[in-house]
C-alpha cells in the first residue's frame, strides 16, 4: 500500500520549467545536476535500494533478499526515495 500511494504521487507531478531558464539544454543540464544531488542526499538505505532497482535493474524481491528485508520495506524505501527526488526537483533552484 505504501509503495503504490507514493509512486502515484510521484507520477502525478507535472514537469514545470525552471524559473529564469530559456535554454532547453541548460535547463536539462541543471535538472540532471539537481537529480544527482537529490540521489546523493537520500538516506543510505533509500539510496541503496533506489540504485539497485533503478540503475542496476534488480527486482524488489532480489533487493529484499540481498538486504535481508521484507519486500514491503524495500517498496517503502523505494517510494520514499522517489518522493524525495521528486520533491527536490520540484523545489525552485
């Protein structure tokens, strides 16, 4: 339940342009930098789960088994990471 609610919140958000940016390449570059900073700012467990799932392509069950956690905990950690990253990207620069 935790995972679905947070992922729905993450996907509902619109992508607003950065204030004061007119060049699409600059805006895209700044957004990428903010994304990487947001990932690095995640708590260790959220960052680990996020990277294993989104970057390494591992399933939630695989991550849960590797970390010795219930799948529901891995889901909540991933959802928390997605919301935190989304919030960081939505904040004005």
